[in-house]
């Protein structure tokens, strides 16, 4: 049997924390799933309309729910809207410049970090992402538009790119 060395610190647990010779060095422990889990729970609460303190109403009457603090942290557009303007004291905020489907996609992105860009939604998603100042989504849309670039669509893509910087 192998010999096991023990120190006097192992016999009594109290001195382990008092005696510097036996105390473990501080260790940073990171739970990489922690923030993901929190956002998943917030998204679940939002979907169930739990503790939502803001509702966005679009032109077609669709209501998109959210938590002000989450939206403000993710988007400087929402930060300005919900802290400085008349909307900061409202429970229902009218969003006229965004389509309800696109607004829902972008709010879902804020809570999940995921977005599906398609040829059907990219032309609406790009300007909306620019309005909400969601740079990652804007860049994802630009990259999506670059993939099928060819002689037949290059002028249309250029016009769209110029329009949205």
C-alpha cells in the first residue's frame, strides 16, 4: 500500500483555514452556464408574461412583452427610450417604426442571443437592427447578404447596403 503523507492540518478542520501553510490558495471558479441559465429563465418569464414591466404595441396591434432592465442593457436605443423619454413612465409603448414579427425576433434575440436570418426577413431585419442598435444582428444580416452576391443581385444589395450604411 502506498504511503500517504498527512499534516497536522488534516486532522482538525478548524486550523486549516487559520493556518496559512495549510490554507488553499484562492481559486476563481467560473460557471460558464450561469448567464445562459439566467437568460433562459428570463425568456421563459417573458413568454409567460411574468414580471414584465414594459409592453410594446406595434401598428398591427401585436403586443411584445419585456423586462425594461434586460432591454436597456442589451440596446442603447431601449436604454434611451426607457430611461430618458416619455416612454420611461409608460407600461405600454407604441413602436410604429418596426414590424411586429421583426420586433419579436429582435426581442427574442436579446433574451437568447440567437436569430434566424432568412431571405424573406433580412431586408426588414437589417434596418430594424440598426434602429435598435443591435450591432451583432446588423453584421449578421450584412454577412447573410454577402453570401449569395452575384451579378444578378449585386446592384440591389448595393442599394440596400448604401441605405443602411
